[in-house]
C-alpha cells in the first residue's frame, strides 16, 4: 500500500529534526521510517536509451607511446 504524501513529509521532518538535535535513537528510528515509506512508493519505469555504435572508432589508428 502506498504511503500518503503527508506521512512521508512528516517522516522526513522527523529525520531532519533528529539530525539537528543529534539524537541517535531518533535518527535511527526516523531513518527506518523514511526507508519503509520510500519502499512503498510506486515509480514509472525509466525509458531505455540505446547507445548508438560509432563506426568511426574502428577506423582510428592506435596512438604510439
């Protein structure tokens, strides 16, 4: 089940506050919460970009050292 935007924002704010106060227990807890919420997000697939093969590279001569 996807999370609500407000839940994610709240978790990120909690993490930021924990980092600012240097509270290691709260940092660990809020980081785990942010991670759990991010795992519920659904993403569109990325477009696949095929690289073009450059035939000119075969015509180049090696450089002598």
